[in-house]
């Protein structure tokens, strides 16, 4: 069933506008497997999915004596269980299209649903990064002691990844400390200028991350999103897809007759998988930067 309410059809562009900052974050970190890439594939909430993740190492020369032609490939498959996220807006005692409520739905539903989904996505990324292995091989001094040179050393702390294809993800405290050091050196302290100074493709701030910093080589983290399969009958339902990212969001309108209420919900099934480097940072993956004693 397609959406027919003017208020909802008009809210779609604004809805994805609120989600897009999180999608830009995802695009910088790793590959995606969104609904547009698997049309018609139905996935039940709570199912376990395999996601191909692989950090890239330098190519090796062919060796005829060992026939390494047959052993050159390496793809790590990471399992994830996606979460079912809901976010919406209740309308009590009025019709979704009655008078001024069309404009109200466009504004409030798009913002509540879009911002709510973006917050859930960022929270899932934060949890995945915090869940990686703390590094004993890549460390920096404590905040207040670490120097700009200490941060500069992260890009080349190990030789198995290309920092120009990796992101440095930092928490709010670490970002404030880097900015202070940049300003003290009379350097611009925007995320882009910090990335250029430190030698990374991008510097990303996740304020709620417990880890101080994570070095994220591209494709060491991946994302999957689907619209949960609808089996119940709804007054109105539809699936809307962002043309740029391929992310789809299901939208349903349900009646709650007991409270004379309509509920408009955005529906998304989303998951994150990450491959962690080992503690010594000798194996490819995400490096959770440690603190030097």
C-alpha cells in the first residue's frame, strides 16, 4: 500500500534530511547493505545476518613455487543481529489531514522520526566501536599530557593500513583537547583541518563514545538496514527510499480506538558489524587507541 495522506507524502524529503547527517557518517566509515541493494528481500527482526567486512593489505607478488594464487584472498564475515527501531508521532482526536494538522504532521513527524532514527544509528555505531578490543600496541598519553605530535603519530602507528583511507573517530573530550592543541599552534581546528594535520581521511566526533579514539580503516565496519516485513493491516502504510543512500524507511498509520488516537510510525531494521584489530594491533581491523602509562 502506498502512502496517500498529503501530510505524510510531503514529509518524506524532510524526514531523510534529518537522517542524512547519520548517513554521511556511515558513508565515511564503511560499506552499506541497504534495502535498495536487495529489492524484495524480506528480513525478520532479530535475524542474524552475515556482512562481508575486509580490511585491505598490500598486494603480494605471485610465487610459482608456493602457488599463492589460490591463497591470496581474505574476507572476514561478521555476524550481526539488527535492531528494530520505531519512532513516530501521535495524533489525538483529529484526522491526519484535517486542516492545519497536515502541516503539523509534516513538521513534527519528519523531525521526530528522522532525528530519532539518526540518534539510534549513531548510538549503534558508538556501541560497536566501544566494543572493539583495547589496544596495547597503539597508545597516546593522557588528555592534558598528550601533545599534537602524539596525535600526529597515530596515522603511521602501524603499517598495514592507509591512513588516507581511514577515519579517526574521537569522543568529545578528545576532540576538545585536539582543538586546544591546534589553536595553541595557531592552526585551524575544524574537523577537516584536523584530519589534514593528522593525516586521516576524516576526523569524526562521537560525543558519547567511551573510547578516547578509534582508528577505523574503511570496510572494517559495515551497516545493514531493511524495512521490517509488515503482516498486520494498517490504515495506511508505505516504504520510502532515499535516492542518495538507498536507505528505506517504512511508514505506518495505525488506529488506537481505545484512546481516539492515530499513531504514525517510521519503521527501520538496522545493524552494525565491526572487525577489531587484536590488542597488539598486528591484525587488520579497528584500533581502539589506548592510554600510555
